[in-house]
C-alpha cells in the first residue's frame, strides 16, 4: 500500500479514520535531499507493515499550518500517532531496519 498525501485540511479526518493502526506522518519538502532518500524506505515499510501502519506524507511548503502546529523545525520528521495522539518522532533519514526498529515498540 503506497504512502498517501495529506494536507492541512485533510489531516485530522485522515488521522481519525486510521482505526487502531499506527499512523506515521512524514513531514517533508521537495527540496529536501534526506526526505527524498527516506521516501523509498517509507514505501517499503508501508507495504511490509500494511496491516498495522498507515503512512501519510505532508509537504511542509504546501501545508505550513500543520508543520507549525507540530513545531517541525527539521525535516524529514516523521511523527507517530496512536489513537490520534502523538507517541514518538523520528527525525532525519534512517535505514529501513533502523526506522522499523523505532516503529516496533508502537505496533
């Protein structure tokens, strides 16, 4: 299952519709090299862990409201949500194994 684009206006609705899954929101931008390096990792994990996670991508240039609300100061920044509440942040590019290791306690 591919990652899905999310916007300031769709953020809350999509977050609340995720049932009991862990939601990962990737705050990124087109000009960010590490963001582009992280994208294939997120796509792979989205497929691998489709039963337990849902991954959304929010472009911080196009959607500054949520980036500001969550005080995003460095990208890529992935915020993990469980039951619509933030439970963890993963900042910067990581290998797929390292990223999955950070997700595992929240699955």
